[in-house]
């Protein structure tokens, strides 16, 4: 009762490629997030050109004695 049907073998090349693609995608996402954080941090630190009065806080008042 033996049959000579071919046995499916794992496609290691495909698995490796998928793993590499996932790794590449993760790295790109990480770099993108890092760039966004850098841009948002720079935007918070730089005052806007059209509204210079509200960019800096008012000077603290001296306490009355």
C-alpha cells in the first residue's frame, strides 16, 4: 500500500524572504517614527514667525512687599 506521492517540503527561501521583508518594513517604520519625532520636537522649540508675542511667555512679575 505504498504510494510514491511527492511530499511537500518547506520553502525556506520564501520564509527567509518574508522575514527579510518584515525586518526591512520594521526598520523603515522605526526610521520614519524617529524622523517624525525629530520634526515635531523641532517645531515645538522654534517660535512661529507670524506670532512672535505668544511664542515666549510673559516675564514673571516681581512680588510686591
